[in-house]
C-alpha cells in the first residue's frame, strides 16, 4: 500500500470539457504519481496530453475556458510548454532563466551561478546578456527548459522537450533531465511522440486514446510487449516498428516536382534560410501559382472561424485567379483535408484544436491553394504515426503534382525521401550585443510629464515656437552626447496626431482663426515629440526594476505590466509575419478601397487574436514559474539592481528648464 506522504500527484476522475465543445477532451482520468517516479505520457495527436500537463501544473484555466471536473492534488511543478515561444517573459537569456528564481525569492548574488549552470546543463552556450528572442527554435526550447529546472521543482512536467532539436541537442537535454532527477529525486512526467530515447530513463508509461481516456498504465517494457497491436492501432510510435508508409494521395500529376530539405544542428539557421528562399521567390508575391507556407507557429496561417473556412480561403481565391472551376477547387480542398486527417475538424474553431492538429491544418492550407512552391518549417513535429504518415503522404503527392517543396526539418525519415539535402552549418560569428540605451525608464516617463506641465502655459504661437526652439537646442545637445533616433518612422503617428489637433482647433475656433490651431498644435508637440524620441529607448524590464525597487511599487502588477510591454515589441515582428502570410494567402488580392479595407481589417483582427492568445500563454508561462503561486511570506527578489543611464539627469534637467521657460515667458 502506497504511503500518502509519498504521493506527488493524485488525480481523481479528471474531466475537462473546453468551452463550446460538445465532448470532453479529457475523460474521467485517475492516477497517482509517487515521489521519484519517472513517467512517460503518450497518446495520439489531439488526445489531450498537453492539456493534462497544464491541469497538473495548475495553469489550465489561465488561458482556456471550460468545465473542469474531478480533483487534482499536486506538488509544486515546473512546466515546459510545447511551444517555447510561449514561455518568453523577459528580454535577455539571463532574465528569462532567472524569472523563477525571482519569484521564489532567491538572493540576487546566487542567481548568475544558478542560471549559468542551468544553461550549461542543456548545452546552450549563449552569453547571459544575449537577447532572449534572437534564438533559433531549438535554442529557445533549451532556454525555456533551463528556466524550468533552475528553480528546482519537485515535479517536472515536460511537453515534447526534444521535438524541435537535432540528435546531439536532444541528447544533451535528456542528459540534463537525468542529472536533475538524480540530484533532486524529483518526479518526472514527460510527453513525447517519438519516445524510444526516453525508455532508458522512465519506469512507467501512461497511454491516452483519441477520446482522452487513460487506457493503459504500467511499466513501459510490459506495455510494449503485451499491448503492441493496441499501441500501433492508436498511432503510437512504437520502437522497433518501421515507420509507416506515407498515405497515398493524388493531387493530379503535371510534372514531377522536387523536395529540398534544409537540415543541420539546432540553431544553425534553417528557419532563417527557409524564409530567405521563400521571400526571394517571385512566386511568393502572387496569388496565382503562388507559395504555400507552414511557419513554426502554424496558427499564424489561420483565417476564418472554422478549420474548413481557413483551409479553403486561399484555394478558392487561387481557383478564381487560375480560371479553375469552384467545384473542382472545393473537391481538392476536401481531398487534402481528408488525406491530412483534419476533415473531421472542419466545423471546429481552428484556435481550439491541438498543436499537432494545427500543424496539419497549416499543411493542408499550404497545399490546397494550387501553389507553385511550398515552404514547410518542421511540418512533422508533434505527430503520431498516423498523422505523420498523412503529412508525408501529402508532401509526396504535392511533389508528384509538380510542386517544389523546401522543408526545414530534423526528421530523419522525411529527410530520406528528399531529392536534395542542404546541410545548414552554424556560422562562427560573434553575436551582436544589444546597444545599451542612454536614457532609462523613469527619466523616459518623467521628462514628457514635465513638458506636459510646461505645455499648459503655451497660450500663443510665439511662446509655443520659443518652447519648441528650446527643445530643439536641447535635442541637439543630446545628439552631440550620442543620442540617436533609431526609428524615425515612429514619429509619423505623432505628427499625424499633432496635425489633426491643430486642424480641428482651427476649424472649431471663432472665425476659423489659424493662430488658435497652430497654438494647439505647438502645445501638444512640446511633449509628444520628445516622448516619442525617448520611447524608442525604453527597455520594459529595466523600467520594471526601477518601479519595483526604487519606487517600491507592488511587484506583481509591475512584473505583469513590463512582461506585457516586452511582448508588445514582439508584436511588431508578428505584424510583419502576418502581413506576409496574408499576402501569399491572397487576402489583399482586391485592389479597390473596399477590398483594401477588408484586407486591413482581417490583418488587424488576426493581430488582435494573436495578442489575446499571447497574453494568455504569457500568463501560463509566468504562473508555471511561480509568479502567482508564491507564499505571502516570500518576498520577490530581482535579478538585477535598478540601473540609471548617463543622460538621465541631463534629459530631466533640460525638460524641467524648457517647461520653466514657458511659464516665465510673458
């Protein structure tokens, strides 16, 4: 009989039904995990494995809504999310990995050694001040894992930790896991589709079926021997069983296309090379005979409210441009969706399906639109045997129909089918360091406020002109001391706003007095222009250090706010990626004002959806590292002391002097 004190996890009749779903994703699951157990969780794509991990970590309802029934009792857990991009909350590798230590109240002096040790254990040799976003997908995954183990959780929940890594990098992660378990005696629950390399580390296996039910539980060797046929029937990648033959699909044969595979070590630049080749391809910029694209984040390709609508959108527009009958295009879409095993998802919300299912939907989207070429980034990640067979079958059918496919992958079975293999080797260049700002957060916030006070005294054109002149002289002095405008285009919205205020005040003034409008414009320009120039220098994490440690503002809202600000910078890159995806999907095909407005509206809506989802996943990543689970007695610490920059005092002095000048002038 197991002693209750040995239990790390106890799950009783757990059922999870997502909002608006007619059927549970997880059904009546019960099991216990004892301290020190090492458990492998497997199941077909879409069976609820990632959902179960989030439930055990206590963060399932942070980003999803639904009905959670049953009970879960669990020790403190460290959760590695399936998509490492979701875990990003900070700006450098050091702050990203140290986030859990800050929440746990670890002394600052202990953090650099702990962070470096965690990074070295997974083979990520980037400098601590390296940008957390300037990493490959594989490097980001290793950084995310370092952020999990650095806080020494007693329960380790890993969601496909090696799926995007090359063999050597995957070995280093597994070795790091083994060493961590040996050192701490922690309990492990790991999800992995291709799990053969994990069998030497685990002592128990849980198996889910496609209805989200726990159907097998026992020692891995015993289950593999006694239930081999059942596991294969479920689509599980059983070691020793040959890879399945790709599904036979037929898109029609024109002339044989080509499969070019880009492969190489994690971090070598396969995704960068894939995007370069795609953007250099002239067909990528035309909907007729255009390009299909599957990014590492497949949900970026989603258009529409249902899976079918999202897949068929570009196919329909391509058919119009190519003079193909709509019925023929519709049948092609249905054939491809059936071949990729997503036809039964047609009426579902594409954002509410699993990551593996989203990837198959993205592949269907890329191939359904009669592309001349297709660019696929890790298309087989997160797939079981059957869904892998479906994806590879679709790729081979696309080649047979004359499509040229360029694929970035580590998948050895897929590489073996290529016509050409390009080995991408990492460059030995020194990573560029991020330029240190010359003005820090509090000065950036306070300087425009001082000028705002001064602007209240701008009562005529002369005072406004003199104030702007003083501001121009101050700016010239700052330029001599090294201040540079990195993004001049950032002024465009501000200038438009200033002009709008001036025009509206002119138009609404008695007798439409131009001086009234000009005075209003000068008043606003006094604080807006400097605010924009300084905002480019703002570093959210450094601002959080000042707000939390100097002004002593409550840590929780400060950290949440700066994490959101940090993610906002990524939204600019996301906007460019979405624009490109929408262009090649034909969203901007209409050239009239109404067509352009609709295209812009779709782009804004897609950005909004991604922003909302990003906020949810950021909350999950933060809570999974102790952000909202700290004891009230534990005081949050900060990985770095607040830093002031060399122009802070001067910027504040010049702003105060300019504001005072306006009030002094008659």
